[in-house]
């Protein structure tokens, strides 16, 4: 499909720079496709009443790390400043990273990162396309994690970082209450809306809560530069679904209840694990699944998600689930009703169009 079919104009003032407080006070647009799509203005706190007892919510328990690093390239007597965004760990002492400006780095270069009394160095051991390099650090395992936490910054999405700097509040705001497993460089933002009070209300309603892991990479912010979706390459991300979670979700579907993904990241790991029969299986490994209209969903029955960037892979994904025309109408409604967009913005609850599941 042509990428320009997924374009729309978003007024700048609709981009949220801070989250709603409390988190579950955000608005939520409920979208039910049909000949005349049903668009209902609700709130996140109404989620328990929008689902049925026995349904299951699936959360991503990845934890955002301070993966934005500013460093100095050392090559003989010549130095140059570079920025690096870590996006995938490939070993105890190795990370893939997007760097800028990439032309300043060569294989064999040493890069120095400093902050709060910590000196961390890395060697450029591979250089790929689109500014991607492999960095091998001078320490590994937990020691490397501690050093990165000291020298790094939370990698706020570009549409926020261009308007204001990161501050201490972001270290709290840009983390879900489920965050447990270090590795993400972007938050699974649909999960940002949940509070202990909302989880309690969901439990009292009889709605199950399960967790999966997908370490969100910096590739989630990369624009789709191809003119056709068939020519776009997704960057791989690492994820995991336990045997216990897979069995629990299979039981949910077997009794006729809904598996509701909280966020596109949970959805992507669930769909990556699903077999042709629709059975959800245990999974551990990388996924580069790219979901566009025409895809038939096997693992999930509904999706709670935020509002996404125009021409993005995530807007393509929601269009695959609920229909491109429906989502264009839904986004136009959200803009006219002054919903807040993107990572710190409001939510939507999307149900599938006919034939999508």
C-alpha cells in the first residue's frame, strides 16, 4: 500500500508534553467499526465496564533505560561529538545503537561517555545502514547497566524532546507501573494510563491481567521513508511470552472471552507468537513483525492504544485492525474533540473490523 494513504494533519497543539494526572484520568475514544463506525467518548477509568468478566488484559512489563548517550569519538588526537541511542542489547557488553552524525564514526573508533563521575568507553565493532552501529563496551552485565544509568538520559520521543528537555519527572512519568525488565528505549505508552486503583477495579470486575515482554527499540520513532509499505524494513526487537501466560490466554480464548492487548508492543509480541491455528505459544527471541491492512489477527481480539504519528507503522497497525477509513474518521474526531496525542496523550480502545480476526 502507498504510505501516503496513512497521512493526516495533526495540529501542533494536540501533542501532549506531559501525561494526565492522575494517569487514569485520561480520555479514551472507543472505536467500533461498521458501515457507520461507532465512536464513543469515554475515559480510561471506564475501562472495566467496557469489558466483560473473564476477558484478559495483556500488559508489557519492559522497563525503559536511560538509553540516550552523548559522547566523544576518540581517534588519535582528533575528537568529535556524537549522540547514540541504544536500541538492542546483543550481549553482556554489546548494544546496537543509532548514532548521529554516523559519518563521524568508523569501525575501530573509541567513544567516551561521561557523567556523574563515570567514564564509560565503547569500541565501534560494526557499522550498518541508517546510522546503526554495534558498540562493545569496556564493562558488561550489571556493571554496564549501572554505568549506562549514570551517563545516560531518558530518550524522550522526538516530538517531545524538540519542545522541551528531559527532567527528573520524566524518569517517573515515562515508566509504567508494570515496568520490571530493563531493556526498552521507549515506553509501552498505553500502559502509562494504569494506576493501582484502576487495576483493583478491573480485578473486581473479573478481568484477568497478564504480562508479556517486548523491549521497545528506537526504531519505533523512525519515519517510514519508503513510498510503499512493501519496501519498509522493520528493526527487530526482543520479546518473551512465558508458557504460563500462553496457557492462560489460550484458556481465555477457549471459553469465548476476549484477549485485549494493552499497547501495540504487547500486540506485536502476541501476534509474533501465534500459530496459524491462532494458538498463542510461549516465545523468546527477536521479532520484526510488520502489520499492515490485510493482516488477519490471530492472538488478540481488541487493542487499547494511544494515538499515533501520521505515516507511522503504528498507524498502519491500527488501520489493519479497525480499518483505514474507520481510523481516519476516528482520528479526525479525536482532533476535533481535542484529544491529546502520542506518548503522553489520551487512549483509544479499538475493536476489529469484520474479517480482521
